[in-house]
């Protein structure tokens, strides 16, 4: 069992999470932070012309939701009691496709996760501000959504055990993070730099890790992309695991982590 655990710790694994999650030991992961593909046809919609490397982002919605349900069902036994599952997602078509609500429903009704809270990520910019629909008319107006959701679930208990000496959050961070509206700018420049069309900013997983985990906890990202969650975990003295099916993104993530680890002389 120890060898199995060590095979995953502080690594980015190449492969689909559907196949990799079952290989994890049970009661193993302390916190999972991810942003699944939003299924909004990235690369072809008018607000984002950058495509994923190999992912089809235009699935039938119900097929997409069923796929996510199966993934998070397989994750449940891998989480420790009190472990946190954090899902960043946005709704489609200016809110008319309620993806976040569909996820809450299957997580709580079908899979027995506990909903701890919903954080609103206010992105401090409106890329589609003029997507008004029927302009100056009540005929069929549209309501642009300059925000996304961070859904936080727990396994079995809202409380998570840990040692007081392993708490790393400061008083100021705790107070700032406790308000469930986080104003964080998307890192669009980073998206171009690392070749990924839908990266969240480093500050997002850092806030979640600080608020919801202890030093040396195991942090998992099942859609790790360019490795932002794993990098945040390394920077905050947590152990990390990333799952990603794109070889290109895995290489990028490993380069980012190696650069940080070498600069700080941290070794796996």
C-alpha cells in the first residue's frame, strides 16, 4: 500500500481521470480542487477562440453531466472523511444552461456528498459585456455572467481533522477568504503563455488550499491542465497529484513545477 501511495505523491499522471481515480488508495485524498471542461465549445464560441489540446468541449449536456457524475462517484471512496471536493465551473449560454445546479443535484442527491458552500468567483471583467440579446427591448434580453462558481463539498463530515501546528493560514487570509465572493482576475496572459484555453488564476487554488487543508495534506486535481493546482500545493507545503489526459499539458505542468522546485531546492 505504501508503494502504491508513493507512486502518486508529487506527480502529474498522464491519462484520463476515469481510469486513474480507481487506482488511488481509498481514504487517501484530503482535498480535490479542479475545474472540469465547461462544455461550452471552446475554440468555436465567439468569446474564446482557443481550443483544448485534445478534448471535445461540445458534448450533449446530459451526456456531459452523466460523465461528471460517474467521475465524482468514483472519487468518493478515495477521499478521507471530512475531505473537501472543490469544483470551479461556469454556466453555459449566459446562465441558461445551469451546469452548477446540475452538479449540486447529483453530488448531494445521488452521491451523498455534503454541500459545504458555494463561492462566487467575480472575475473583475466582462468579456461579453455587449451580449445583450434583444438590445433595448424586453423581447429576449441576455444577461452576461462575469462570474463563475466554486462549489465545495465534503465527504461524510463538514469537519476535517488536523494538527493545530499544521495550520498555515494567517488571520488576514482567513478573514478575506471567509466572504463567499472572491474577486480574482482571470490570468488571460497565462493562458496564452501556457497554451491552455481555460486556466484559473493561481490565487484561486491557493485560497482553497489555505482555507480548507493542513500542511502536508494530499491535494488532487483530476483535470489538472497546466498544473496550477499542483503548483499552488507545492508552494504551500502540501503534497500534490495531478491527472491530465493531454501529454502537452502534462509537459507544461511538469515544467512549471520543476522550475519552482529547483528554484526553491525542494525535492520530491
